């Protein structure tokens, strides 16, 4: 479900009021409960929570007061609203008082019309089969989608508003727009715009819808100015195969003459001048026969010399003189006896 900005603000206001009532009820309930608790610590914690809920409800009351007055203005500063056309009501003729004649003359002869005109009902516009086979979208369009009356113009401003709206345009005409407002569109559904000159289809576009669910849109046609032939043009709008809106405008005056495309004039083909006949080359003369080379006498093959044996000097093996084994002389230690001590008798 798609909501506009105004509806979203009203919904936020209702939710805020409900939250305020809930916080007030909970805060008062906790404060009353804290007065009945016997323990000081539990009583203080419960009392603090109750006052916090009351303070939060006071903040939400301020927010609720600002939502309907300031929120929509601030949002429109960031997201400018899409302009929509206000449909101009048609003028309703007030019936005048008809004077009733007092004497009614009875005609003697009732003239009967030779040709009676029977009004025929205009058929509902339909999508040609050749355009229907070009549909790409598989999303079912919303049958409740609505389109406003088509406004025709040859120029738009930056916000897609018509610069010179009208129903009659004088040639030369270059780019034509059919502007409309819409609502309840489904993004991705197939939509088509058909442009007719009298009963001839001169232009069309059929693509999946890439706009929003509501807003301002247009269909345009920019052919060569020479193709704007004077006559009545009709634009038909479809969603899927459902016809939604039609509009008619008129082009008057002769269209400008189309610029002739440059044509290349081929130059005359030059005549081929015959070249002089070629003198045949002289036939080649036969070369004199070559004198054969004298036969070469082969030299006698040289006798191979015996291979020389390399000289190897005799190797001398040095004789090693063994080292004399050392002779160990046993050392007999001499023990010197300790001197005997003589004790001197102490006199008694």
C-alpha cells in the first residue's frame, strides 16, 4: 500500500497519541505502586521509572503538537511535491424558461425528411494486435488506475508543467506533449499511448510503467515538422488492454516543406582510350653449349701415421723409515723417612 506524505503524517500522529496515553498510564501506575513498597531501594527504583515514563510522554506530546503544523513543511523542503493538474469543471448551461404558446397551429402537411440521420455510438478504443504482441510486462495492471484529462502543449518547464496549453496549434509544429495526472498505477505494468491522425495510427509507445503510483506524466511525439499535416489528432491512453483516457487537438496550416536530401549526380564515364599496340619482345637466342670441365684427378690417399704412445715417467714409491720406539726408563721413587721427634721430658 502506497501512502502520500500527508497521509503518512496523519498516521504518525495517531500512533504518537496512542503512545502518549500508554506511557501516562504506565507512569502513574508505577508511581502508585512505589508508594506501597516496604523497601526503600525498590520504592526508589520504581518511582524513578514512573517519572521517566511521564517525562517521555511529555516529549511525545510536544512531538504530537509539531507533527500537523511543521512536519509536512519540513518534508516538502527536502522532497518537493509533484504538481498535479486541477481539473477545470465544464460549464453547465442553465435552462431558460420556454414560453408556451397559447394557440397551437396544426399543420396541414407534415414534411417528412428525405434522409434521416441516425447517431452511431463511438466504439471503445482498443489496442491493435500489432502493438499488443510487443507487450513486455507480465504484471497485471490495476483496473482502478485513473488518468486526468489530457492537456496538449508544445513545451514543458522543469517540473513537467505545460507552457502553452491549448487545443489548436498552428504550423510549424515541432514537439508535441500530452500531459496528464494519474493515480493508483502499478510499477512495472504495461501502459501504452497511441497517436492518431484522423483514423491513421502515426505514432505509439508501449513500455512497462516506470513512474510512481501517483503524480504527473506525459506522452510526446517529435517527428519531422513536415509530418505535421493539418487535421485532427487524437491521443489514447491504455493500461494493459484497458482504455483509460483520450484527448483531441487540431493542427492548422500547411506544414513546412521537407528539406530535400542531397543527391549525388554521377559524372560521365570517361571513354577508354586504346593504347598503342605493344611490340613483341625478340625471341631469345639459344645460348652456346658449355665446354665441359676437365676431369679432376684425385690425389693419392695419405698413409696414416702410427698413433704416438704418451710418455709416462716412472713413479717412485718413497720408503718410510719407521720412527724409533721410545724406551721408557722406570722411575723408582725414593721415600725419605720422616724424622723422629724427640720429646724433652718436662721437669716435675
